[in-house]
C-alpha cells in the first residue's frame, strides 16, 4: 500500500510504495530530488523535521536523516544547526547553477531607458513580507470576508492621515475609495462622472477618441484657456509631474484650473503621478487640497512600491462617494483585503517613509548622472522635465525622426522610447528617457551611445 505525505512544511505529495520492491530510502530520495528539480519545492523552502516526516510516512527517523544527508551532499538541501533543513537556493536548476538575477529582464546590452516602472530591484520585499505577516496575525476573522465596498477602514484611516500630511490633501477616511491602481480608479471615475467629453493633456496618455478632447501642455503645464475653449466639463491632469513632458503645473495655472472648475461646475481628475519623487524643491501639494469639491484625486503605489501590488486610491468629493463605491463593488467586490491591511501597517510603521527616503536618494543620484552624461556627451541637446519622478525628455535635433533614432539605438544595444505615441498631433521628435529601472552604472554608457549614434546620423 502506498503511504502518502502532504504534511507540515511545504505542500508536497510523497508516495512510499512498500509493495514496489524499491528501497524506501531510494524512493524518498528520488521523489524529493524530482520535486526540487521540477521546482515543486522552491529554493529556500523548509522541509519538515526528520522526526515529523518519519512519523507521517511510517519510516524510521534514521532513514529520513540519511536521506536528507545524501541530498545535502548532492547540493539539493542545506541545513544549519538549530534551523530547518531547506531546499538549497540554487537547487531547482540543478546544484551549482547560480540563480538568475531577479528584476531586470532587459534585452538591451548597454542600457534600457524604459519608463513607467520604479527600480524593481529596490522593492522593499522584506518590509512587505513583514507587513503581510503582521496583517495576517493581527486581523480579526471578519477581515477575511468581503470588506466595505470603499476598502478596508484601517487603510482608509492611515491613508487619510498620510495624504493630509504629505500631499496637503483635504481628506477623511470617508472620502477615500481603495482601488487596484490608478488605471482602475480612472476607469471607474470615467464611468461614473456624468461628463462627456473629457479633456486630457496633449502630450498625454489619451482617452478614447469618442470621449476625449486633447488640450495642449506647455512649460507651465495644461493650457487652461485652451481647456475653457473646448467646452468640456471634466479634465484629466497630472499636475505633480506631467506625463510625459515632466513639467509641473505652475501656481498661476493651478489657480486658473480651479477657477475653471468652479465656473462650470466641472471635475478635475488629478492623477497624482510621481508626487512622491521631487528632488530639487519641496513637493507641490495636491490640487485636491485646494478644491476638494471639484477634484477627484487618484493615487497609487505602483511607483512608490511596485506595480505588482495593484493598490491605489481615489479621493472623492462627497457627492461622488456612493456612486463610486458602488461601481467599485460591482467591478470586483473590493481590492484584496489583507494587502490593504498590509499597506496600512507598512505606512503606519514608518517603513513606507523610510523606503521612500532611500529610493528617492537613489533616483536623485541617477538623475544627476543622467544630466552629467548629457552635458558631457550631448551638450547641444535640450533635456527637460526633470523636476520629479524618474524620466526626462530629450529633444532630438531637427531632421531626425524618433523611429530612426530608436531603431538605430536598439541595434547598438540601447533601449529608447519616443513620445510620438502620446501626442494627439504631429510634434517635434522627442525621447522619453526613463531611469527608474536603469542601473546608475548603465546611464553614462547609454547616453554616450546615443550621442555616438546621433553623430553617425550626422546630427551632432
Ligand atoms: C500617467 C500614469 N499614472 C499612473 C500610472 C500608474 O498606474 P497603475 O496605478 O494602474 O499602475 C501610470 C502607469 O504607467 C501612468 O502612466
């Protein structure tokens, strides 16, 4: 009769067949080896103690100890005095093979100036794991059921205090709806707000043509007079760091924009994009804090922590709270509850702020490296939009096209990305240089390669 174990430690099915004629130790060894090679037992996972495994499978403890010793000798397992026997970190690819580096998967040999992601190697994994564990440990049973449509109250309380403190937002927990990132927040707001068409920034992420009217952005941000002329009563803006030009909405434009909303009883949808990453001056507060009745403000942890967490929030005027909370409930019955509690725990513990301080100084150093490299290698090219975040805009010389530069760069091992896809009308050639996930040491060689290829195109 086969005896199976799926006991404590990692879930794993081990079948010992006493009628097969094969040795018991050989059976156990082979099954563990196969599970590790196939990745069913991952590197670092603890195995049950020899005592527990022996008892569960009806084997002698000595046999299990011999089996573990053999697999240790082969490099599949590791053990340290006083702690559990574990699967070796490199074992699932075969002993002796180094693990792949987590994070960067760029195919560009010299540098990849991709934008839109923070440094995935700097994600505070240990802090997040700690926060999830704390949330699981301390949450009442009810936290594992469906939560409030607007999100877990502890997170809304912590976020309200945080946004008041850091973004000068005028917000209570009853004005907050937790969502799965900015994109879901935006979809829900567009579906709920009774305003069509909606104006959006050009360049900008755009909106479906049926619903959207592009409005130009200049060095002060959105052109509010042009917005007024459209007749739209809702507008999507990125005032803290305009996406993608990188300019900050100026003080006078902020006042004009709020005056516009009050005059036409309009709605400003504020994507509080990159607000956490301001290096040269104090951060500008959110628009929401200046006109809470007319601004819907969208926040996310995609840049501050990691896109994979899929957590964000909407600060809503009171009249929109119920319809938006209902829309969120109908969309997905709420964002993952334990993750919400983990985020609350992370912020409350001070670890979130500590992480931001750490990554902010790294991004500031990369920004300096980028500016220095451009000054050395391509002083004739204008670079703008560096006030915040982790991208800048490089203005290409007249006579070049974005496609031409991007494809020549790729051939030289540099990942570059043009801005044309974010422009509603033809515009001068520009590149969006992201440095969020570009290691500092890659920036200088990448910029040197760009300067070199522009030289080869006869454009220096
Ligand atoms: C302008 C802008 N805002 C916010 C985000 C973050 O979106 P999400 O929170 O859905 O990840 C992005 C992502 O690329 C973006 O481009």
